[in-house]
């Protein structure tokens, strides 16, 4: 069984991106499982804390999940035309200690949802230098940017739009085939 670690860059439970990640996990093809990780308990990066206490438990958990995964799915919101700080912070922490080697050569892909008309195109593009620096194997066979997401989800943040679910299923199937 292929496993993918999926991370949403939003802390809000009913967020469009958390819902997109849950839908991706539901739509994973046979032979592939998407394990949903959480960045909610990752503190702000502080090298003094790292030096005094080591890696926080939430970071160690994420590193363990990444270590055992065949691929990484980043589901990114777009805040002020860029990467959400909380999401970048989590990836920065994950790359600490021996974490950097966990990213090297790891297949990774980036998707996202936004209430705006351009989806998350700018945030996805802003991830590129980060992923290059981490030496990930970026999957670029397709792109998925869910725009005008407000009408595609229910009040609990679940993706309900059939057309978007079909596109997401095809996207995840393509990524899984590359692993």
C-alpha cells in the first residue's frame, strides 16, 4: 500500500483546504492511502527552544509521518497572495534536526482552494523555491486550484461539488501513479 502524508495549511476545522484534504483521502485510488497529519500543535519556530528542548512533540510526530510516507500532499490556502505563515512554519520545523533528509527526493504535490477567482495559484507558486530548497521531487503533471470555493462546500467544510470532486479524484490518481 502506498501512503501519502496530507497536510492542510489551515487551522480552521471547516476550512476549504481541510475539506479538500479530507475529500482527497476519500478519493484516493485503491492501493493508496492518504494519512491526514496536523500542523495545529506546531509552535512558532524558535531556535532557542530547539536548542534547549529539542524538537517539539508535534514536529516529531510530523517527521515520523513523513518518514513512513511515500509522498507528501500539501493543501495550501492563499493568504495575501502567498503561503500561509503557519504552514511555512510547520514545514520549517519539520526540516530541522534530521528532518531535511526526509524531504530529499520525496514526491510532493501542492493543491489548494480559495474563495477568490484565481484559486491558490500564487501560494502554489510561492511553494516552489521552498520545495526546491528541500530537494523534493515535485510532481508537476497536473495542477489543481479550486477557485470560488464558497459555493462548493457545505457548512461543515466538506467538499460537495461533484465536478470538483471528480477533478480532485483524477489529480490524486495521477499523483498516486507516480509514487
